[in-house]
């Protein structure tokens, strides 16, 4: 009887050693951008699946100036800080490299239309040099990068002030011509005229090229999900 009991316990021990406990899949969340269409990450035994619609943040790893680039070129970005879920699971370590492809560059056009840059984020290069394919676009209204309204405002402001100074200088010249305008009257005419001309020129001239400094950050929305192995 004792031998049979020992044999049963041995069989149970062997079966328990060969049984891997099942780990239930869980959903965790990213808090990168509050307007992201999705913020879910599927956490499984050895993989983390970042679902389509999540928004990530990348930083330029080099200076960028749209005037000096052509479609088809590859542009390097980095993950500026380690990416964790809200629940504390690491998804991407800091300084993970991101490779993007320039697909199109629309040059600035008259009437102050700024350049537009189309690109697709193609690869994640982890610190161990392993690569993951991704597909993501800039998280903007038209999925394009362009200078913001403040840069356009300062361009118009600079044009207006410059021509206002020119108008003021011209008015001073006219004021010293005998029997013409007094200085105050000349300024009253010259400055508004110069500013008006500057504003009109600023509005009808071509817009701005797109510039970005190294380290400047952009948001990207995932068009497809991607998986990364956990550790």
C-alpha cells in the first residue's frame, strides 16, 4: 500500500512539473496623448501588442529642413524617454531608434501656403539592434508636418514691421525737402503705408519651409498594430 502511495505521488509530481500555468491576457493602457483614438496594449506571456490607433511620441535625431530633402530619403527619430503603460509595463526603452521614410514634400506656395511634409514611420530599432516593422503617420489633421500658425504670424509680423520701417525712412527723407510735408505728417503717412504694403507682401508671398531642430518632438499615430517581446 505504501509503495502504491509513493508511486501515485511521483506521477503527480512529474505531471505538475510538465504543466505550465496559464497566464491570462490582460489589457493595459498608454497615456501618451489624450486625443488618441486608442490607448490599449495587449499584454500576453512574452509579447506586448500596441494596438492600431495608439499615439506615440518621437523626437528628431537630426536637424531637418524640408528645402534640403527629397522624397525617398530616410529620416531618423528616437523615443525620447522610456515608454511604459499606465500600469507599469515597459513597451519601448529610451533612445530606441525610429526610421521614417519621406514620401512627399510639397513646396511652399504663394498666398502664404507653407510647405507640407509627408512621411511614414517604418521601423523600430531596439537597443539590441533587433528591428520591428511599424506603420505610423504624423498625428496631425492631414497626417502632414508643417510650420504652425505662430511661425506664419511672425513671418507676417516681420514683413509688416520691415516695410513700416522703410516707410518711416522714406517719410523722413520727404520731410526734409523744402516746402513739402512736416516730419510728423510724413511719419503719419509713411508708416501706415509701409506697414500696409508689408502685410500685403507677406500675405501673397510663398509660405515657410518646414524646419525642425534635433530633439524636436512629434506625435505619430499607428496605422497598424505592432508587437514587441517583453522581458
